[in-house]
């Protein structure tokens, strides 16, 4: 891997103490990932953890019927591999790339060695694990109590935050699958957002034009998830 600056687009990596980050650099590998590329399978080993730079990763739960629902998303705000951090070797959920782009890949053993020698790094990653678990629990309640329009606006805003770009690859079919909703409901919501000038959508690409407008359509969950992350992690900068 080519030499890299001790700063990346990934906010969690930027928050790791500089001395520890520099020890990670020789083991970090920048790779380009495509939509639907697997990160891990249910019950499978987790040999690597991923720190997204421009990609976004979905953690998905699958029912016996084959139905799936997204339970969490990970972008430049964090990392995959929380089971590894917490001492588990496998996960009951599936994880795959939702928005294609670059990630920094790190062998799980290297992460484990870092947290065993650095209390500061370990505490930081545990705080991130809490933030991610809060996202999952809040989203579970959101799926029960809020309309598809509210949840769609929340999801677009969370994706915008985690990708760090106003435009990203996204199909309505995929969005409906992640929200556990019928495509017609998602199509109606995104059409309303487009008519009001908040998004552009064509050829499988989504562009956020008016984030403040989307916030007015979103349920309270978007701001609650974001504020809790800011409270626990601060700005996530070294």
C-alpha cells in the first residue's frame, strides 16, 4: 500500500490516537468495493474490519421466510466488526456494501492487538459500539411507529452524513428493501421529495439538494441518532 497521510476521510480512524494510527498504517489496505460486495455472512468468520472512506455498508437481518431488513448502516462515521471488538468471532447478521466506494480494510487481529495495548483507543471504539447500538435500537422503534415517508427522509439524511457526498448511487428497489417496505411507498415518498426540490433522482443515482427540507419531513429519529453520536464521540477528530 502506498504511503498515506495520518488523516483519512474516516472520522473514527481520525479520532484514534496518532501514535496508534501510525502503527495501523502498514496493515491498512485501501480497496474499492462495489454495490452488494459482501463484508461478512451470517455465522461466518470476520477476518477483516472495514473503515469506509466513501462507501457505505449495511448490516441486515434475514428472517426464515427470506425477508430482509436493514438494522444498521456504517459509513465514514465508523467501522464494521463490532462483534470482533466485543470478543465475538461471528455475527448472526449479514453485512454488505450498500453505496459503492472506497474502504480501508484492516485484519481483525491487528485491531485486537491495538485495543489490548491502548486504553484510549479501546475506550474510543467502545463508545462507537455504543453509538452504533443506539442507532440499531432507535431504528427498531422507528420502523414500528413512523411512516414510510418519515423513515425514507431519515434514511436519505443518514446516508448523506455517512457517505459525505450530496450524490450517491441508489435504486428505489434497493431503498425499499433496506426499509422493509413496498416499492410503491418508497416511490411515492421520493416523488414528493423531488417535487418539492429536496432531491434529484434519475438513472439509479440520488442527489440531496435541500437537506434542511428533508429534515422537516424526517421523524425525530434522525436528529436523536446524530445528537447522541455527537454527545458520545464529539467531533471524532484527532
